[in-house]
């Protein structure tokens, strides 16, 4: 053919259906014009797809850590803002599935014709019911589908891998390759176990599932607060790397304000009945982090008003870095004991 096929026609050809969802039979000319993709025949008789897309990292300007598992499924990090949603739309994505505890940006996605589905889970594994919902989602929801957590390193590649194996789209070995490509920390034993234990569901089982996909799920207050802590702490790490100034690529991050937000999160958590019922060491880590971030907030505010627009001197920068490291150490200690995550990669 003399002209390139529109991207979505390529996708529909790869997925074996037309743009109306009907079985697709490409003529030889169409098949010859398709892009060369790393696909191999699936050896398993349980497969519901003639070919399996070999997992591959994707280049992206606005999507964190994207990994393609299958022609229909991409795993990655949080799409933030119009540019990220536009990139998803340009990829042909129709459905965005968040497995993160953060409330999805449903309005932002809708502006680009994207449907959001919220299926959050934790770091200690993926509950059986959630696996069933994920499998049904990747099988039946309009694709391509983008499955994301915050950084795209741990929960989303695990969820995408389990979903694709359970729906019969890829093999368990390929799902493990996805975790390796995404850089999933082996310390997240529950996530690795979920992928290793995944097996294809029977078609009749998936057909009979009673699933109602929601745009936003209600999240327990403590879980929601921990998600917010993760985001604000990530902001402060970026600020520290920029010399305790707003990062060039994120000028809206004001150092003293972010320290204030983090301190308030610890303060609010300590007021909740849920935290008051937690073990004493859990509470002590929160109290120490509250006090430490209060000191950071005070120091950053004083410097902001004394020397607006300039970076703190080396001594103060070192002190701030030490305090932030203390907060991160408290989070890590808590994770080791209560969330089975020894490395502070994703709070």
C-alpha cells in the first residue's frame, strides 16, 4: 500500500477485530503493511490469542515507565495533565485503569475521550476478587488499555501481568518478564507471588462474573493519607535534588509549602482513631516525622523570606537533606514491619 494505515486500523488488525468489534480478516496487502512487532506463537493450548506480544519498554515523553505486555495492554505510571492524556489518546488507548489509591483524574481523562476504571490494591499482593475484576477488564473493556499506579514500577506491572495471564493473553513467564522490565522490587514479595501464581480463568467463569466497574472507588482514610504522603514526599525529594528550590520541570513546587503539606499530613494522621489503634512504634514513627517536617518547614520558610529566590547555603542544605532522610527512614522502618517493603522506592 502506498499510504500508511491509520494507527487504530493497525491496532484493530493486531487485535483481530474491525473498528466495529467484528472479527477481522486482513487481506495480504494489509498484513504486509503492518509494523514489525516482536510476537511469537503461544505454545499453550489454554491461550485465547493466536500470538503473544513480547513485553517491551516504550519510549515516552509524559508517561512514567511504560511497558507493553500485549497488543491490548500497557502498564505504566500516573498520567499527569493534558500532555500525558493526549499521549495515551495518540497511542489509541480507550480505557485507563488505576490500581493506585489516589483518586483518578476522571475529568482530565474524559477530555481526551478516555474512560477511567478504578481497581486499587496494595503492595502486599492482589486480592482474589481484584484479580477476577482485572481479568474481566482486560478481556472486555475497550482497548488498548493503560494500567497504572503512581510510578509504574510495582503495583501496575503486577496488576497488568496478573490480569493478562488470568485472561489468557500472556503466559506467567512473560508476566515475570514484565516485572523485570518495569524494575519491580523483588522485596514486594506479595506482588511477585500474585504473578507467579496466576493461571488463566475459564471463559465461562469470566462470563458469569458480576462486575460493575467504577470510575472512583472509596478508599479507607488511612490508605488515602498514605498515598498523599507518598506524593508529597516525592515532591520534597525532587526539591532537594534541585538545591531546595522549585524544580525546573515542576516550578509550582514551593519548598516551604510542600514541607508544610507533609507536616500537616502527619498531624492529621495522628488525630485519627485508626492511627490511635495502631501499635506504638507505628505512632512513634509518625510523631517523629511530624516533628522533623515541622523543623524543615520552619527552616525553609525562614530562608525563603530572608533570601527569596536563592538556594540555601551548603550547611542548611545538608541539614534539610538529613531531616528528609530521617522522615524517609521512618517510612522505611514502618514498611519493613507493616508493609513488607524494605526499600523506600514507593511510599
